[in-house]
C-alpha cells in the first residue's frame, strides 16, 4: 500500500460526464498511464506531477462530497491508502479497462467508471476481459466513440457482457457528431445506452486544464 502517490493536479469543477454529470466534484488526477490512446486529451499526465502523501491529498479535497480519481490511469499506482483516507467521500475511479479493478471492489463508498477502448483508440487489444465480467450495478461502463466502427464495437461488447450497470456513449470531441450517435442508437434500438457529452469542453475551452 503506497503512502505517497504521484499527483498531476487537484482541481474543483463539475463532473463533465457519467452518472454525476453536472455535479460539483473534487478531481484528483494521478500521474502515469500504461496506454497511449489515439484521442488522448491528458497526455500531460503521463509524466508531470509531484509526490504527495495520501493524507495531504485527502486534506486538499476536504469538504467536497464527490471525489473523482482520474489520470492518466489511476490504477497504475496502488490507491488503497488513498481510498481509505477518502472514506467520508463518494469516490468515482475513472479507469481505462486494462488494469484489474477487482482489488478495489471492497470499498462501499467507491464506484468505477470503466472505459472500454474501441478500435479507433488503437489499444482495444489491451482490454482486460474479467473487468467487464465483474461490473456491478453501481459502476459505469463507458465507450468513447469516434465513428460507426466504434459504435458497432460497443454494441458487440454490450451483447457479450450484458452489463447491469449504466452504459454511456461519449463521442470523441470533434470526431463524430452527437446526432450521428443518436441516429445509430435509434437504428439499432440501443435503448439501454445513454449519450453523454463532455460538458466541460462545451463550457470552457476544450484544451483548458483544471476545469
């Protein structure tokens, strides 16, 4: 269990996507990532950052009910200590689908937003099968899509794993129109899917950090 973690940034904003979209949250962006997705918009988190004690991190977000731990890929580091320090918060872990999430299933105050990397990401082969077989009702399954091939892949994955959790479809900003995603959902009767837009990229400059 790590007592210190490499942190890229801590900031406060609204959750831009997922089941807490529009809600205020504290964001802990951890440094490091094991994947290199084609559409990555947080490459600055691969290496930049400083080491902070988990108690220092927890103090920085004190008073915020909702906390989102993101990256990079947060599970590249052992975050058990951080999750214990955040026991009074509702914690969302945003993870890329390639790291084993099951060691973190024992925390009642934690849910996972689990990405499935579609073909346009260039890293679909890195997805860890057992992650998607252990999704719980509290979790979220997210697909970032850049075209019809990705939408078809998302449909195949949903048919394979039949997740009980909410499924969100997120268009790659500037790559596919939201109306085209809706058109596909209508044509294929994807009634369990939820379209999501990255709200923070519409409210602020899409390249702005810490928002």
